[in-house]
């Protein structure tokens, strides 16, 4: 009996081991299979949605979570995740997406006007903006927890469901507050019908858009400023005609600015959403228009600063960085109220020593050229950002990295004895250099992310700077620690002079250099900086600090004058 029990226990042991092994394997394999299946389905769904969005006339964007209560415009049900059109505001869940695409039209970028000459409202039901008020009864809209009320996608007028019948049939859409910035669909329709596309014909058509019509083109770099560019594009497409909003990751500025040639000469304003590098890219496209003989269509350029630095934006009164602190409606109001000023642009020609049969490297400069410690920090930052771009997605992290590289250079001093390796000429005259580590050639008033370099602490008299005088300001620094002292107003730079032409001769070794934040390492060479051209920029005069508003001259500059950096208070002495 005991022997049979022992044999049964011996047989049950292997069976329990195999059972445990089976269930363990199943517990491991099943989650893996489910995960792989979900990944494949997610990939298929993503590919399908991408192809569907590409063929659609709507500007669909998929989101896993709506940030406010949202209702499907087809089935009227509350949705947490689905797609929305950033042009007309239509929202739909996945099941209703195809039906919404077929039955709900989007904004028409080009359409004929009504027989009387006006435009009809284009209504979309539900999901009206918060704090909206009915145009008929003046009561708040969108307060009920369901799909209700209407919004016009052009003039942004909102109306209650019950008040819709009270609106007169003759009520026309006037494009709302920003009618003077919007390119109306009927204008493009008429331009498309023209046999002769000449400037005088465009001016005749512009009379139907009202007096003071100054259409704005929005060019955004989606890689600048914590990836805010994409969100800004959506908001501008909602307020403006989608045809006048461009993503620079999909279309170059040269092609985007060709829309200016279909608009009245001298009427267009361009809002560049990005950093100083993006602004320089757009200004190079403006120069391309000049080479094509399109001078009369050249627009006025303004800036919505994203990214790090933004010294040109600071000089023109637009601040040192945009983080959504004001709504895009206020941004458009500021663009509408801005004044036109002129700004010099410069040609930087780098001729390497010994390269007699090679064309010199030519770059355009708007802000500054530098050789020395600040260029070294920019070069180190640029090198590491190219390796790990995802790490440099925050303005705070970027500034911290710059601080670390500056601290390192204070200890290493890679650019010491610059005065022994370089010669400086201002308007053909040799300048004796003290024991410097860096030289900075400035066209604007701000440098290094908000420092007034030429003015320093303001305790020494110096000629004021202007954007349109054809002069450059040249200063020297003793090292990274000296740069830090200048930025916190504990020291002054070494003012080397002002000149129409600047020449630097690097006699030996390799030095870091930069033009408008684009750094590189350069061997022995001759750098020549000469005047290139002037561009029309927009200056925001309302954002003045206390010390700026109490400047010596109480009156604003004449329209033909450009501001001194950072504000237009006096002419050059």
C-alpha cells in the first residue's frame, strides 16, 4: 500500500512541474502576443488615419484626450478622443470621422461672393469657445452639456440654437475683428479669374476688401519654442484663411512668399513664428524676391519669438520669448498696430587662407558676428543638440546648458590670446587690440538673450545705435566670465568702435565663430563684413520699460525713421 502511494507521488511530481511550466509560459507569451497584436493594429490604424487625413479637405488632427468638454458634430455624443479640424473646428469621434468628412464642409479658401457682393456666414454647430456670447440676445453660449449653438468659422460670431431664426437672411459675414488681416475667399476667386495678373488689377480688387486692408501671412517653425509652433498654426488657421498660414517644415519661405505676388503691392505683412534663425531664413527669401524683380511685392516682416535668444525680436519690441502668455488674438492686434521701420542687413564673406581657387563662404547677418567664447558656447551647444535633439526641448534646459559650457570655458580658456592671433580693421584702419578673448560685431541693440551690449551699464557716454544707419558696433570681451558680468550689468564691454566695413584677419590656429547663432570652427582666414541691403520690419512700440518710457525725447519717431536699439528715442549723434 505504501509502495503504491509512493509511486503515485512520484508520478504527480512531474505532472505538477509540467503544469507549472505550462501556465508560466502562457502567462509570459499571452501578454507578449497581445502587445504585439495591439502594436500592429495601432500601426495599421495610424497609417490609415494618416492617409485619410492627407486626402481630406479638412485639416484633421487626432487627439487622445480633448482638454475641454467636446461633442461629436455628427452623433452629438460626448467624446474623449477623436479628431478635430483646426480650420473650421468640426470635431468627430473615430466612428463618425468618415461621415463628418463627407457631410460637413470645411472653410473654403477660394469661393465666389453673394450676388450683392457680400459673404455668407459659414456656421458650425457645437463646441463654441468658452466665454462666447450670442450675437442676437447677448447671453452666454455653449453653457449646456450637449452639442448646441453655432459659430461662424470666418467672423467667429456665436449664436444660440433658438436665436438662429431671429438673424435676418440678409445678414452678411464681415469676417469679424480681423477682416483687415484676412484674405477673403472671394478675393482669391476673382484673382483666379483674372486674365492679366498685374499689380494695378490687384489694387482694384483690394477695394472690395475695405480700406486699410493689410493681409498677414503667418510662417511658423514647428521646431522652435517647446514645439509651440504647431499649436500656433492651428489657432491662426482658425482665425484666418488657411491659405495664408504656412508650416515651414513643409514649405520653404521662398515658396510661401510667392503669395505676396497675388496681393496688392506694399500691403502684405508677414508674421514669423520662430527664433532669430527662422527670421533670417525668411529675410533671405525676401532677398530672393528682390533678385526676381519682385521689389514692389516685398512684405513687412514681424516676429513672434519662439526658441532661445530672440535678440532681434527684443530689439524690435516683441519681447525675448513667447510662451502663450497672451492669446493669438492679441498677437494679431499688435501686428495691426505696429509701425514700419528699416533695418540694415550685412554680408559676411569668409575667405579661407590658401584657398585661392575656392569661392569665399558668404552669409547674411542680421544680428551679430562673433569670434571667441560666446561662439564657442554656441558651437558646443549646437553640436550636442544635433546628437540628442529631444533633450533640448525646453528654454530653461537650453539656458542651463549654455551656463555649463560658459563655466567650463572660464576654467579652460580655449580662446585666450585672441589679440595675438587676429587683426581688426574698421573702415580700413587697423585697431590696436588689448588682451582679449573675443570680438563681437553687432547690428542690433541686444545680444546674448537680452543684454544691451553696446550700452553696457550706461555709466560711460557712447554714440547711440540705430538699425538703419549703415554702421556696425564692434566690442571686445575678456572671456566667458566677462560675458557673464556684462549680462548682469557688473561690467562693460571694451568698445572698439563703429564702422561701415569691418575686416578681421585670423592669422593662425582655429577659432569658433558664429553668425546670428549659427556657429562653426574656422581656420586661418579673412572675414569681411559689408552692407548688403535694407528690409522693412515692424516695430512694436507699446511694450516699453519704465526707463525707456522716460527717455529724453517725448515724441515718437517720424515714420521714415528707424528705432534706436532697443527703442526709437533719438537720432545718431
